[in-house]
């Protein structure tokens, strides 16, 4: 799976973000990235904050375990999840996309 890979003691996520959407949700795959829609606008880091909050809630972990590694001003982002298991992260993120 190219959008999700183990890295050290955690997981790296490759994401394609669509800010300013009607609702925040996991959409599915977009090339080699997992596509997410965020209701937050791409202004003053609001979409990045919403992304971290959404992922933390979806994964059931504190926001402090998530780090935006790259893509601060881009739709394509890389997020590190510390102390995480690849299979569990995949299950929690894809379950919403598969139910669509």
C-alpha cells in the first residue's frame, strides 16, 4: 500500500486533501495517496489543524502523536503517526471509505 508505510516506531501517511468541502470525510484512493475532504478552508493553517484533529479522532489517539511532515501549503501531505501499527491505521482509515 503506497499511501501507508511503516517508519521507525510509527506510520507515514501520504494524503491528498480537498479543503473547503461540505463535510470532513475519507473519500478513498487518489493515485498513491488517501484522499480526504476537509470542511475547513485552506486559510491560516485551518485545514492543517482540521486534518490533525480529524485523524486523531478517527485513529482514537491524541493529536500529539501526529506530525505534519510535509505539505504545509500543499494538497499533498505526509503525516507521521508515532507509536502506531500499520494494519490498525489502515483499518481505521479505510473502514469509512469502504462504507461509502
